[in-house]
């Protein structure tokens, strides 16, 4: 609960707009979320071969990518972390040898 005693789904204006009926003038565009694939390389930028027009980006690249979209009204993103295979191998070796 928030400090105002509201359910966690209602304490922020964006969350409230997602849960309200369309009677309040909200359009479905207000409820869109942009999926983002974030690399562990801060300046990384690479295409996703199986998804034309979609890119994996590092944190720095993502911020620059989002800036104009937020100015146009983007209110929400879904973040998906993309870890390099080398880091996955290192973690796997560590857990296998415990």
C-alpha cells in the first residue's frame, strides 16, 4: 500500500489510467507499452534478426532512443534484460561446480 492507503494498482496516475474504463477520455493509446531489450553493454546497439525493426540496446543507447518518444507521450516501457552468452557461461560454470 502507498502512504495514502491506496491499493498498489491505483497509487500512480499511469496505473490508474490502465485500470479505468474508457469513460474518462483515455484512449487505448494511453495504455500502450513499448518492449525494450536492454544489453549489458551500456553503449550496445544490435538488430534482433528474428524481429525486423526491433533492436537490443545498452542503457545509454536506450535513454537516447526513448527521449523523443517520451516527449511524444510514451508513458510505459517493458524492460527485458539480455545477458551476453559469455556471462551466462561463467555463471553456469560457477553453479555447476558448487
